[in-house]
């Protein structure tokens, strides 16, 4: 099987974000007429893979996160051309700006302020603005927390009653939307096009992955298509596609998936330029459809864990290591998981490789959906070159041969030790860890995801101190920490919120608090 990177491992996938049917922890994405959706975004800094692009991707479960503890910080979006603006909407994570300005620019260099506040409380904000510009920037100068600045969404809108540049033609540029077998990349019989009011029965489409395709009218010079898919709960998923044929999911793998039956509305708008630039081309096409039935059950997820005592330490309550607890969480939530472990206490990844057991696990014909790599606790910050060499030269060429199509590597982001490992402060240690893993992730050419364990630990340690998660030796996890690690990993493996998982061996309130933190750092 291949990895499912959306919120379900359903064998039948449709182009609807999991948030459409399950609800989203942080609320709905912004409206479909956002000028910033899918545009190029940059920032002063980013942490743990939470890049600027995630603030304009139309997914309110992802977020941009700046470096921690630094002022000022900024996020800006390029609208592609000068636009008249009417309002900016900001959906802040808990790490919000107390003082910030909204600024416009024609060239991305010279800025003019159109709004400023020193009393922001975060949350969802809709700020009226007036002006014209190609670039729009949030410039933060003071934070509400000790962390950084973090936005789930940064929505920029034209004045009410307008929708950006006028259409050069009122004629329909999109003739229809077709339901597509995403593996064969061919239309599904009876749904080409998908007619308004149609019903899709999942039970009759078992073992297919599905997508939607926008079909341009004959002769229409389409440069890009902007999709907006809205579920019964009002949650919205958006995507810009600039390459024909215009699939909502054009990467075969990261196609959002349907969890349950529901009623949906898809709207497609064509543009003359790539990446939603240029003029609006024709009127938008909207199709309403209903999905019924249940998706077919999936095969078990195959995962290989490689690491040392940080994930090999066992709970005092149940004698389970991190992988065992992940498997227990999966079992209690009805998910199948096959785990293989190669754990060598005290070793670096290179030393574990040299011991031979990893080579045996990767020399067979067995394929894995995910391979987790957990490095020695301080190697990334103390000897980055060694960690880099082990990952890029030793592991990358080997793991790529044993990953399923669509599989990926998980980089386990270690927590900061209690003694700060020689850094002047815990914040400096954490920053070095996160920047090191971000660099490794960027250099690794194999598809990969950082598992934000450090982020999760710091949220608990900020309130409870290091003894809340780390045992007396200052390095290893206690029972709560192992559960927290497992909850974060569960969310990564199945791309779904860990908030409703079983408490297993912990008191209900303790487990619920840890799951809430895991959900917070994952963004869903």
C-alpha cells in the first residue's frame, strides 16, 4: 500500500480535505475569493517545516510559524499584480502578535502601513484596509507568548462587491468538472462530467482513489484553475493548478480524502495566467454533489522504527516502548499497524547502521510506508556534519529502495535535555535543535516529514518544568513523555487528530492534556 498523507487511510479517496467532514480543530479556512490563496508567500523565518506557504494554502489545519523568541518577524504574500484591497483576515495560533502592522508594497521593498495595533489578542481577526498593492505584509513587533508568531491563515480580500481583476469575457471558460480515477487518471463512467446534484456511491467504487478534474471549454486559453471544495460543515479546501489537465490532486499522493458521506460543493475559476495570476477568465462553475456509502477498509500501515533509548525506553506502567504505545493507540482506534523496530541504546544512527541489523531490515523485498529515523540526542546540535553524513550518505540511498510509492521518511525531532547540553539557555538549545532538523529535512531528497517532538515537549515543560517529562537522569522520557511521543507519532502516521485517543495507562485528565498538546503542534 502507499502512504496516505491526508486525514484518513481510506482506500477510496475523494478530493475533500478531512476537515470537510470531520471538522477542523482551528475552524474554517478563509473564503474562496481570497486574493492570497495559493499565492507565493515568504517570511522572515520559519520553524519545523511550518513555512510561509502554509498560511495561504487554504487549509486551516496548517500554519506558518516564525523562529521563537525573536522580534520583529514578518510574513508577506505576493498577489501577482497590484490589487485594490478591502480587508485582511488573520487566523492566529496561540503564539500570536500583540503588536503588528499590515503593510502594502508595489515592489516588495518599500512599504506603507495601512493598519497598526499594539493591543491584539490573537484569534480570528478581520481588519478593514484601504489601498492598492501587489505585496501585503504582516509585520509583528511584539508577541503574546514566549514563542514566535504563528498564523493558520493570512487572507487578503478585494473591497466588498469586487473580486480582483475583471474578466475579459463572460463566457464559460470551464465546461465541466469530472470525477477521476486517480490511479488510472481517467474519468469514472457516469461522472464525466459530474452533474449538479449527482450522487457518488463509495460502495460501488471500492479500491479506487478519486480526484476531480476541471475541463476547459474548447478554445479557452486557460493559464490556471482555482478549485474551492466546501463540505457540509462549511469547511473549505482550496488549490491552484497551473498544469493541464487540471486535477485538484495532481501529485497522485497528497490528495485529501473523504472520511464519511456528505454533501459537497466544488467551484472552479479559470485565470489567464499561471498560479492564479492575470485576469479572471469567464464565470466560475459550481457543482453540488453528494457522497454516500462507506469507503473500503485499508491494509495495515507498515512502519520501520530506527533509533536508540529515546524511543526504546519502556513505560513503568505497561513495559511498552514508544512504538508499542503507538500500536496500542492504533488498535484502540480501529487502525491496523505493522511495526518493525531496530533499537540500539546509546547509538548514533551511523553506529546502529554499522551494527548490521538495519541493513538486514532494508535488504529484503519488504516495503515500508514510513521509516522513522531517531538520531542520538545531541548529535544534530553538537556534530551536525556527522548527523548529516549518516542521513544523506548512509540512510537515504538505502531507505529509498524500501519505501512504498508515496512513502516517506520521518525525522524524529529530539527534545532538549534537562541540562541544555551546554547551550546558554533552554531556548537556545531548542532553537538549535529545530534549525538543525529543518536543515536536514531540506537537504534530504527523499520525501520526509519532521516529527515535532521538541515542540510538544516545550509546551509541557513551559508549565511543568523538565521533570514533567524527563526522568532524573535528565535525558530519558518518563511514562507521560512516551505517551506524548506516541500521540504525536499517531497523528503523523494517520494524518488525523490524536485528541480522541484512548488514555491507555495514564489518568484520563493527564492523557487528555497530552493529546491536546500533540494536536496543537500537529495543527489538527
